[in-house]
């Protein structure tokens, strides 16, 4: 599922997930360890966290579905 997303979709889904999690340094530092200077892997790690918590992509289920990004307005 995640591997089929475009770069823009990865960015958008991870942004919604970060809003839900409360993107503090402490919260997001764990993804830095998983991605090792690769932004696409970082986005994937954030989305994987969200899927583990809520069961699907942020745009599809849970509190992420209600998040409106600036590009959506």
C-alpha cells in the first residue's frame, strides 16, 4: 500500500499523521533513526506508525481523515 504512493502522496499522508501525533522533537526523533537521511523512508516510517495506530492511511481513517492541510483549502 505505502509502496504504491507517489512522493506527493507520501508527503501529504505523513503530514496528516504528524498533525495527529503532535510533531514534537521527542515524537519525531524515532523516525530519524529509521530513515537515516532518506526523506522518502522517513515519510514511510511516519505513515507506518499511523497505520499501526489506526489501521489505514491518514486520509482514509481515524483523526487524520479530519485534518485539513493548507493545500486542501
